């Protein structure tokens, strides 16, 4: 009944980012057939499985890891070879996001999420799982046949505070047999644990991202204080005043919310707008200083892996809260680089934030550090790769022009000054490096930052 997940998840020799359940399961044997046991033993085994699941959920920091742990646990406990987990984005207009699946073709799994999530929302009962065999083809139309095509036996809503937040599907049990009442009670308890963990992780991720934005804003404002130009000093004064007021209101509202006042949505909007406003200010100031050749670059010899790993740990909770899976990997033979650590992080933050902004929920963003030899020169290469919609070839070079974004409609939807990539490339060049883009429509995009090796 039990998987080896708990032991593998706590192995310090493994990566901080767990491999998806589908990849782990490919190297493992088929789940064992469910044994026949009396109800007392069945409940006891269920409680042990729930305890293992609870322990594993407590040490995970992203919604993708939580879904991975839960699916692996459920497949092992119930003896199923197939299953999937979907989550609902905060925007009601978005479809359910397939975050993990095992043994179910992606096209079938995505179709199941699209068909069944609205059905459970209309049904209104968010605690009962549904046997596919008991349904008709009208519940919803084509829903039963698609579930049977994916060999799904059971569908269950994932809810928190009487709100549907996702959906879980389990395939037929390998050794045969149905899901009896005790099985469904254990499943519901497991889903309750997962729902609480997902909600806590989402709140934590957003709080961490808001704190990170405010901390970065404060650090960048300290740099602004060192500006000598009268024009830049005035700009700093005019922009810092409203940001300081907004920050004070955020702190005040946090205290009021702790007393029970319903300020959560207002707090989130204020914090997000504060970070957005200050990011635009910093980009504008830095770009102005670059134009005047007065921006200070402080190159030093350092380990890029350490810099990017620290940034990843800082950024991952916020990316997870936006339902984007941020991954990190680094080769073992990466040499030190000559670069400005602060400016390197600034460039990578621009690339990761753009990847989050311009990819749909459920997208995967891979932050990768590798050595590279190009035209006889040694570089440290930092890739930010996403599996989003991609960028047409005719627009790629203009992405690095000042005050330009992908196209008019994207600009209207996402906003911004269009300075981020232009500034990022200028900073890369100032450090004797380069910033480039490779993308194909429908295949995602990869931005590559090259820094000179020491």
C-alpha cells in the first residue's frame, strides 16, 4: 500500500525540486492489487496512509509538489495505475489547469478537466466522489465516454471553504474491485488534507512574493539615494513618497486583517500595485543612467550557481502561487564568472517575471545554469526557458527595443513600460556579456544570458 515517496522526498542527496509522478512511476513497478481485508484493518491502513500523506504535504513548498505527492500517495494506496489532478486558477474565466497526471494521455486529461470541472461547480455538492460507471453520457455530454477512454473509474471534487479549487481522478484498480464506502471516506480525508495544504501554500506563496517585492523595492530605493544628479534625486523624491505611503498602508492593513477585518483582497491589490509601480520606477531610473553612462556596474568574481540558487528559493513561492511551475538546475562544472551579482539577479528577475506574465496558468519555467564555449570564449550561460505560446520570429528582435512589447494586444492586457528587456540586454552588455532569445510559435521561448567566465 505504501510508496517509498516519504523516504525519497527526505533524501538530502536528491534535488530540491521533486520529479513529477509520471516520471517516477515510469521506473517503478505497477501498483499491487488491493488486498482483501476486514473493515477494521482497512481503516487502520487508511489512517497510516493519511499520516504519511500529511507528513509529506507539510514539507512541500509549491502546489505542483503538493499535487505530485498526493497523486503518488493515492495511486499507491488504492492500487491504481492512472490518475490526474487539476487545479482552478483564481480567474474564473480560465479553464482547469492539469498539474499532474499518470497513465492518462495529456489530450484526454485536459479534456476531462474542461468537461467535468463546470459539472461539479453546477452540481454544488463538493464532498462526494462520483463513480463513472453510474453516470450517463449526459452528465456532462461526452464526459462519461471521455472518462472511459482514459480508463478513469472515480472523479472527486477538491474543495476548500465550500469552494471548488480542483478535481482528482483515479483509474480502475489494477487487481479489480470497486471503491467501497471506506475507500471513499479515506479518499475524501486525503482530499481534505490536500485542499488545506494547497490553500496554505497559495497564501504563503503570495505573502512571500509580496514581501520579496517590498524587500527588493527597499534595496533598490537605497541605491537610488546614492544618485548624485539633481534630476535623479528629484525623481527619487517624487516616486518614493507615494510608494512609502502605500507600504505604510500595507503594514497597517496587515495588522487590521489580523483582527478579523475583511481586507485580504484590498491588501493583495495594494501590494501588487506597489511592486509593479516600483519596478517600473527602477527600470526607468536605471535606463536613464545607462543613457548618461552613469550607471555603476560593480563586477566581481563569484559563483553564479550560488547567486541563481538563492534567487530561485526566493522567487519560487510567488511563481507557484501564480500556478507557474518554476524549476532550477545547474551543471556541476560551471566556472565562476565576472559579473555584478545584483545586476545579474535584476536581469534574471526580468526574464522570469516576463515568463510568468506571458504564459498561461500551468506553464513550466526552467531556470538553468550551464558552462558554454562560444567562438573560443568561455561563458556561464543562464537560460530561462518556458513552454508558453512562443514569440513569432518577426517580433523577436524588437522585443529588446525600448518601450516595445510583443504586440499591441499583449501590451493592453499586461501593461508595463516596455523597458525590461531593453534594460536587461544593456546591463548584460555592460558586464561584457549578452542576452539573446530563441523561440518558435507553439514551442515556448528561451532567453539566454551569457556572462564571461573568470
